[in-house]
């Protein structure tokens, strides 16, 4: 058809049809122009407000406290007396709060039993066991240092966390504080003492608390004030009286990176008691003494 | 050469809280099986729940298993570990065996390991038995008594005999022969 | 961190000072030897990111021996960057100007041209003769063996020993030694 006829047809169509139906919006499969700014604004507001607070697991739909308690017992590998175990997870503040709320509604409300006594008993059991084990080979100051280190709140809370205790605790605050976690662990030990014989309690403390010393150096936890004098005392008990410190090697002595190697020798049979290094001779002598102390206890 | 390591987070092998040293504690706390009662993708999950789930629960009493039927949603395995991490596995169109295998995997793990590469496949608290190397390990103690620079220590190692030494030896031999001849006379 | 662990690391990464006598040695062969100590390559703890290099004091660098006719033929090129700034310096000319330069350049060029090179070269201390400051000499705890044996000079020997040694031939009696 000729050019003029085509254009006349088009003009007709334009005039007769509604303008809406001719200018269809073409289907767009791209991101809409308002998506990016919306997401940007949302993330800006989230950054200002901060993340949502953590919700306790018990607020979820899929939660069964009885099943969780049963699983806890199996996970730890012990047969607990269920009633005592449930008490071990109840903190005193929470029990008091429940009592307050219950008494307000109904005078004859029986408050839940809390874990205060269990905590005390459990703590004593843990400390006694640790001291029993270590007193067999080590002196009193080392035993005390190790006991203090293993029974700090942070250590016991760390152990408790990996037993899955966080969701089972009934406490006022969430997430439960370090002290609460540590107390719960002690209470569990106390509950175990009511549920099983003392041997099992000792094994439990062994497997969870004492094994935290695996791979740890004693000197991470405790150092004697005067290592050399401490060593001399220890050696006197063994019968070694003549100890000779000798400078074995040195390098770069006039620089700040000087290194001295000092060895401690038994004068009688010329055997080496310990070797140590240091930036100056005094430090090297002290570290040689520490090395010698370690060798005695091996 | 693969580039999958580039966007993976690097991590070392660790056991949480010295797990195997005392007694072994299964690090999987609970598993939530979410499925649809009618959709086809949940079929494997439904079959698993009907047949193998009881055995699994009997064999792992330390894991709390929850079932959550949800309409018009794909089947999910959500695993929660003792360290607080969760692993979310889409179980769409899984077979019954696949669901069981994923559950075994999740039970043996201690944390969610997707997106993480292990830098070393081993860990040791005592990397050295005889003690780490020091520059003094094979050092001759006589070096402590020398003043530097020392001529003897500086001398190069001579492998072959020099011509001078050979000559001197020949000369000595000649002297000895002369002596012997004189004695023979 | 316990005292023992800290002190163990201090000992493992302790810096050792070596001394090397460059009398009558080939500087290019010596450079290969010295760079091993400077970089710490002889140590089992070696890693380029480890900072385990040692110090080396080189004495008598004025007495080095270049092989063959390198004294007259080896040329050190330098360009200042400005037009007409190219200089070609023969080895013997450079040596008279600064007796440390040949050995310094030999070690520098023997190393790989990475960013650690300049830092490692700072641990090399070259002296043209045997006069080393006392505070540096006090650090030294090891002597590096030379590569080539130095022959004894006839005029430095004991005259008694010379008289009793065998002679293969001798100058004629009326020979005048120039």
C-alpha cells in the first residue's frame, strides 16, 4: 500500500481508539525502580535500630520441655532423677518471681523448688574432686591455682554452654548470664550426686571439668614468684643440693634482640636439670628453673 | 584449578569444649523436620517419617526431633547445634534414604560447615616432641671459647692434596729410601 | 601466654651474627654463600615472611680476588637519570674508589629482586679491612668458612722451613731477579 494510505489508517486508529489501549506498558522483567531505594532505606533503619534481641527457644512453636530434659540427660550420658534435675535448672530469682505472681492470684500456690542448695553442694563436690586428683602429685600452691582456674565462672559457663543448658534454664534474664550458667552446671553436679553414686559424680567432673586442662601449660595458670629458689627447695627434698647455673650459648649480645641460653646442672653427676633462654641472663636463669621444675613433675 | 576456596571462610579444626577428651557429647541439640502433608516435594520426607524416623530417634536419644507440618511450603531439615548455630537444609524432592543420610551427617557435625574451608585437616596441642629448633641445637660448644675472627675456623675445606704437599711427601719418601740404601751398604 | 612459651619463641627466632673473611675469595661465589645466611635459608624455620635473617660481617673486602681478567673487563653501569648521565666504571676503578662496593653489588645482585631485598641488605656489614667496631664484633658467634683455600706466601713462611723444603729447580747463580 502506498505511504499516504498507511498514514491515514494510523491517524484513524489514533483518533478513534482510547489513548490508554494503544500505549500499552510493555512487560518489564527487570527490577522495579522502587526496589533498590526501599531496600536501602530498610537497611539504613535496621542499622540505626540495631539487630532484634535474641528470643528464647522456649518461645518457638516447636518446643517440648519434657523432651528437652530427657535429651539432656541422654546427651550427658547419665541417669538423672527427673525431679531433682528439673530443680537444678530453676534459678532462685525466677522461682521467687513465680511465687510472687502465684501468691497474688492464689494464696495456696506452691512455689517451684530452686537450685540454691544444689549449687552449693555441686560446687563443693567439684572443688573436692579437683583437689583430690591434683594433690596426689603436686604441691599445695599448684593445686590451689589449678582449682581456682577450673572453677571460675567463665570456665564452668563455657562447659555448661556445650552441654546445651542455655535453653533449659529458667531464669529472669535472657540470655542467661555467665554466673547463671556456671551455677546451673554446679547444680547439675549436685543433682547427679542425688541420682547416682559418688563414683559417677567423680567421673562426670573428670570428663567435663578436669579435661579442660588438656593441652594447657601449668605456667599459663601459675608461676612461682622466685622460680630459682622454688626449684632449690624442691631439689632439696629430692636430695640434690649442688646446682650449678652455666651460660651455655649467647647471640647478638650488644643488641636489643640479645638471647642467652642458661643451663642448670647437677654438680655431682654433671646431669642437666633444665635449659632456658632469655633477653638477659637473669630471665634465662629463671626460665631454666621453670623448665627444671617441669621436668621434675614429668 | 578450582576457585571455590576464594569465597569460603577459612577455619581450623577445633572440638568445642574438649569434647572427645572426656566423654563424647553429641553436638546436635535438636532437629526440626518441616514438611507439607500433600505436596509432592515432601514425599520422601513423609516416607521417612513413616518408616525410618522411629529408628533414628531410638538410636539417638540425645537429639530432640520435632515435626512441623506446614502447608504449601517445601520440606526443610533444620538442625540446631550446641554452639548456637543452625543449619537449614532444603529437602525438596529428597528420597527417604537421602533424608536419613543428611540426618546422619548433621548428627556427626559440631557446627554448620557450609561456606567454610578447613585450613588444616589436623590439630595438635604439641606440634613438637623433641622441642622446637633453636640456633644452638647443633652448635659446637668450642665456639664459645673462640674469639672472632678465627683463622682456623675460617680455613676452607681442602678436598685434594695440593702439589706442594705431594712434593713434600715424595721428598720424605726419597729421604727414607736413601737412608735404607745407606743401611743396606 | 606462659613465660616458657614466650622465651622458646625468642630463642627460635634469635638473630645470629656471622663473620666472613673475604681475603682472596671470589666475591660472586661468596655472595651466593653469604646470601643464604642473610636470608636465613639454612634455618628449618625459614619462610620469606618470617623475618628469620641473620647478620653477616664481611672483613677484608679490599682483598677480594675476581676471576680471570674481570678486574679489567667487568664494567659497572650507572645512569643518573639526567641526559649525559651514563657512566661505565671498570671493576678496578670502582674498587679503588670504594673497596666495599664490588662485594655489596655482588650480594645485592645475587638476591631475588623482591621488596625484601633492601631490608635484608641492611643486615650485611662490609669492612674493607679487619678493623671492626668492638660493639659489632661482640655480637658475633659464628665464623663462615671460606670457599677457596688461601695459598701460603713464600715470603711469609718461616725461613728455616723454606731452607729444609725440597727444591725442584733454582735460578742460575748469576741470574738477576728483577
